[in-house]
């Protein structure tokens, strides 16, 4: 787990690099990772986990317009 300064820096830089983020993986794993990464507060950009890559692509296109 990154230290607090690294977490703060990542949270501040994320919206400057990405507009949205999606994770595609087997059921349960991606949600667990996202919950772990953002357990303290809401993510600074739209984030969602998927088990289907086609649904992920549609969602990313929708939220990044």
C-alpha cells in the first residue's frame, strides 16, 4: 500500500492524465482492487469495473464524450 503522500499525489494527478477508468477482469477481482485503492474516498474520475470488454468500451465512450 502506498504511503499517504503518494496516495495524495496520485489522487491529484489522476484527473490530469485520465478522464475515466475502467477495469476488465474476472468477477470480483476488479471490484476488490478498486475498493482497495479508493476505500478512503470517492475516486476523482468516473471509474467502473466490468467482466465484459464490449460493455466496458461502450461505457468509456459514453462517459468521455
